[in-house]
C-alpha cells in the first residue's frame, strides 16, 4: 500500500518535494509540464507553478482555478508521483 502524501513543497526549478506519512521524502520532477499546452500553460511561469502547487484529491495538484475546487484542478496520479519520484537523502525543512 502506498503511503499517504501530507505535504508538498514546490521549487522554482519545477521540482516538488513530497512528504509521506511513513517518513519518506521524495522529489518529483515536473519539468514535463513545460512541454504541455492547454491548461498546463498556467504552470509555465515558475512563480505560478509554486503558487498553484498543493494537495487536492489526496495527491499532488495545481489549483489552476484558484478556488480549491477538487474538480477544477490539475491533479497527478498518486501512483505516478510515488513511483516516478526519487528518494531524498537529506533533511528538508517542513514549511
């Protein structure tokens, strides 16, 4: 069973630190979003990427509507972010 994601910390270089309830800290590379069009263009600004990053639907998401509507966001499959992210071997301050 996959652990529960409880915090995300985005960086301006399109990475997101993922904090799981089992103590794991992983790093997910979101640079792929820069190659996507449509709704993903809202994430092409590093400032917007950081500002819109959150947890919705129990996974990494981007609140593109600005109203925390679980039906109006970009949410990434929780299995994808868990398996495609890499473990972090250093401590990151939890904000």
